[in-house]
């Protein structure tokens, strides 16, 4: 803006500053573009209907724990190695291929862990995860 201070008041404002007007127009254009994309984010489609069944939930994981005294636990129930093999065979025969979460005490013997892994492998269960803290 051009102002002249002094005695000659006839000239005053001789040109208009367009920069604020351009700034406002750019902000309005950006707002318009953003709202236009939010209002129509996808392509409207008429999707076909199917009769597909809903997927079943995955089976819950089996938790096998081994304490430092070589005790084997199915969830929180103490079991023997023979009973573990029987239960693993039963789980494998259901056809769901459940996951096994193996929780072994850090002071447990490697032999106990190896026997549990061998029993799971013999039963045909391959999804085994080691749980730690």
C-alpha cells in the first residue's frame, strides 16, 4: 500500500495490495480440495453378493509348561509324558492343527524340552512357539 504522509492528501491510496487477497484465495482453494477428497474417497461400486461362509476362529493355543523339576503341565494341570503324548495325538486328530505355546523354566533340563518337542512332532503338530518374559 502506498501512503503519503504529509501535506498532499489528494494522492492518498494510489494502488491496491493484492497479496492478502491471493493468500485468502489459496487457503480457500486448499480447503476446497481437501474437503472434495474427503467427501468422495472411493469409487462407488455395486458389489456382487456371495454365499461364502464366515471363516472360523483359529483354535486356541495349547499351553504346555515345564518347571525346573521336569514337571509337565497342560495349561495348569500336571500331566505325565505318556498323557501328554495322548493329548497331543487327540488334538492332532481333530484336524485343526492347533498352536502350542511352550513355556519352559530357565532352570529346566534340556532333555524335558526335547521330549515335549519330540512328542509334538510325533503327533504331527508343527506350530510351536517358545514363550519368554
